[in-house]
C-alpha cells in the first residue's frame, strides 16, 4: 500500500482545521473588540472634550459678563489666562471669539498674531449663530483632529464662541498598540493551538495508524499483532473492537485453513479425479489424479473449458452437460492402449437454486472394461472350445447310430475320434477347474527341498524318450546340485506345458535348449525352441487365457490355449516370474524364476 504523505494525512488536516478554527475565532473576536474599543475611545474622547469645552464656555461667559474698572485686568488677559490653564497635550489650539467675530484670545503661542482679528470659519460662524460644531478632520500634516465650536451664551443671547482643535493621534496610537498586542496574542495562541492540536491529533491518529498497520499485517495473514489501546473513549472502543475482529478473523481463518487442508487432503488422496468449474464451465479446480488421468498439468488447464478438456465439445454444450443424468464414458488412447474413464457430473447449487458451476468426478474403468471384455472373450472361447469337440462327437455318434457301427473299418476310427475329442474336453475342463482354483486361491502348495538340476533332468529325460519328432535336446545345466523348495507337482506341470509347446512348434530336425542359471536370490530356468517365433507385439499376450498366436495350427496340434496361463499362475504362486522372448522365424524362449530361499513354511496355503 502506498505511504500517505504528511500533507495528505489526517494528522495534518486535523491540526490545520484546528488552527484555522482558532484563527477565525480570534479574528472575529479581535475585529469586534477593536471596533468596539475604537468606538468607545472616540466617544469618550468626544465626551471629554465636550465637557471641558462646556466648562470653559461657562468660565468665559462669567468673565465676559463681569463689570471691570480701571486698573483691573482686561477681558483678553483673563480669557488668555483661562485658556492657558485649560490647554493640555491633546488640545493643540483653543481660541475665543466675540459676537463680532473678533478673536479675543488663543492658547497657541504661534497663533497670537490672530488675536484682534476676525475669524469667519464655518465652525465659528455656526457657533455664533447658536449651533454646535463637533466633527473630525485631517489637518495639513495628515493628523486626525477633533474640531469643536460651541457658543458662549448669556441672558442676552450668544455673546461669543469657543473654537477648539484636539489631536486624536494619541488615541489611534493607543488603538495601534492594542492591535499589536492582540496580534501577538493571536500568534501566541495559534502556536499553543498548533502544539495542542498536534498532541490532540496524535491521540486520534496514533490508534488509527496502529489499526492501519494491523490491517496491512492482516492482509499478509499475520493475526498475532494487536492494536494498543490508549484509552477507553470512542477511539479506544474502536481499537478494542478491532482487536476482537482480528481474533475472530484469526479463528475464522484457522477454521477455513483447516477445512481447506482437509479438502486438499481428501482431493489429493482420492483415487478418483475431481474437476470443478465456475458457472461458465471454466475449470477452477483439478486434483492430481484427474491431471494424471487426462495427462495434463494443473497450471495449463485452469480457466480452460471443461468441454474442451474432456474432448466432448461436439457432443455437448455446458447446458446439456448440466442436464445429463447418466455417467459419461470417455475413451482415450494412452501409450497406444485404450484408456476409458467414467465421468459423473453434479451441479454446484446454492440454497436459492442458482447453479454456480459443476463437479466432474472421473473414475478409471479401463481395467474393469478390460476384465469385462476378457470375461466375454473367455466365455466365448470356452463355448467355442467345447462346441468344436461336441459338434465333432455329435457328427460321428450320429453316423454310428445310423449304422456305421456295423462297418468294421469305419466304426473303430469313429470311436477313436470320439474318444480323442472326449479326452480333449476333459483336459479343457480340468484346466478350467485348475484356473478357477488358482483365481480363488483355493489350492495348496506342498513344498519340499529338492535338487532342481536332478528334477529338471528327470523331466527332460521323460520328454526325450517319448518324443516322436526328430528333435535334438541340448542341456546347459550346472554340474553341481541346486537345492530349493518348491511343489514338484506344480513345477512339473509348468515344465510339461512349456516343453510340450516347444516340441509342438519346433520344426523337424530342430533343437530345444534347456538351461539353468543360478543368480544371487533365485535361479533362472529357460526353454528355447527353433520354431516359427511370435510377432513382437504379441509376445506379452501369450500368457493370457485362450490366447493363440496361430489359432488354426494350435487347434490342429490339440492345444487348449490355457497351458501358459496355468504356468504363469503357478510360477507367481511360488513368488517367481515368467516371461517370453521371441524372434519371428528364429524361435521362442520361455524364462521363469524360482527363489532360492523361502521364508514361509514348507506347506502353505495360497
């Protein structure tokens, strides 16, 4: 967050507003005070001058009305004496004029030349006419003066006039000093106001700054910090409430984080894939299993359309996908193998009924479909394998029933074919029963400590004596004994199936090579023929039930297609492995391993 500048801060604004309010208040009060003070001073000055003039007018009237004899001071001298006693620092000039406009006396020494002369100024004329003149004027020096002219009255009427000029500069000088004092007081009060405003603003802005810092820490996920409470006023109550809010947010976040972790753990550990979208069908969540199923990464599919992700844009729109009641079967090709997913769609719905998106749950049903397909193929193969000999037997038995049994040449051949097909069905049924027991783990291994080399030679000898073809047996076996624990009957059946296949598919004059290679923890047993070989893409499938590389030739040779499947089950029951290596036209090698040491008891149930 951008730092707040000082002149933009509430601290500065609060102090500025506080100072402006005080300044406006002091200016209003000062202006009113100065105006009233000036009016009062002017009024008092005027009243004071008027009172003094009235007293002087009374004294002058007495002197002018008094009878004088020879030897007494003249009227001019007495009036001059009165004016001399009356003058002061404020009064710059006083003159007395008789009713004939003749100046009798003046207080200003510099104006003595005007004594005996006539004065015909407007103030004097107005006073002699019985009126009063009292106004302010500015003299030539620019000084403000109070000019007063009053009549001197007696019982005979107006007998003279008094003219007075009083300077008001001292009065305005006092007002100037008052304004200066007031300005200094205003500045001092503003300074004190600024200091108090800063202190007061800090009491408000400091908790607010703490709350701002706390809000920034909360935005970062830190809820451990608390706002300091400086008091219990409204701001203090706000700080307490903010701390309570922080605590509740911390608890809410802890709860939310716990639920998020639970959900993340559930989504992570689910074997099913989960995809969530927003209300526009864009992916907002996908767990790891879903990413692995679709072979995508989480970062690349977020905000992508669910229709494009599932590759169903041509079949569905988002609205039709919402209305889909049944699960969707999605088929992909993964590593050149069919890959099948079942997608179940559920809407994310609010309490108001508004659909906020969808949840798609993906389940890998490739193995299930494979099992179903194998089951169908198994039933079809079993039906086919049983139907072929039964059809043959039926044909021959119908022929015998129609009279062929009486033919001494045909009857024995027909009976021989019937017996051969019967034995084939018995072998097939026995193999199926054995596989069924292996599938249900309902069979018993009877293990014993046996020299495998001697055991292997014995089986090879048995095939060597009974073989009808011109096939050479080559043995690459260790000279010393190798003693291991295994079930002789089961391993005998395994070797019988492998060796009989090697003999069946070996050409006339070919070789079958038998080898044993001791390893650290197991022995490696191999049977190699020089037959036609198996195509590379079909090598892994030869251990599947009823699988035949060349079905026509296999049936011709009397195979059931279950020998190698039974061998695989028995080798895996001994904790070993079995596999094949083959090249077309050069032959096939079957390998299997048996462990050298077995930790389990000699007799165990599998």
